[in-house]
């Protein structure tokens, strides 16, 4: 079973479960700047609705392009942490479930940001 995570929008979360390439279930949740609070509970509810658990996951696919820095980071970090903890493969995918590729070995997914992050002091520091 594959878990798909997409937090590229600052306003919603998309998660899906797939078995052998067939979509088992997909959920879209409103999450205006609340992906961090809602993502893991949403995954838990989705798995419980299908009467399964994290242990049944064989792979995680995460959207890693587009969107805001923070919303994208939340999905990628959550996916990487779950894959690491469960010792399952993870791969990057564009923002649609259709574009899932074969995965051969464990690795980390790196986020691809549209622009540089604006975190902290916005003025350039003189050293």
C-alpha cells in the first residue's frame, strides 16, 4: 500500500492510499496555514477508515514541487520522517497521484522551492 502526501497548497492537504497503482481512497482537507496540525491526524483517520495501519504501508510518495516554503516543507518532512521510522521507500512526485514512479532503494526526498525562503530577518546582515 502506498501513501501519497501533497501539501503544496497553503490552503489544503491531499492524501491518498493506493494499492498496486489503484487509488483506494483520497481525501482533500481544508487547511489554511494549518497543515502541520492537520496532516498526521488526517493520515491516521484515513488509515483507520480503511481498517489498516502505518505498518501496512510499503511506500510513501510526496509532492515536492511548487507551493509555499512552509506548506511544502511540512509534507516533505512528514513523509521523510514516516518513511525513515517505518523503514520503507519514499519518492518524489509532481502534485498528482498519477505520476508515481518505480522506487529501487531508500533515499530522502528534497523539496524544490519556487523561491528562496524568507525566514527571520529580512534585511541583509553585514558581517
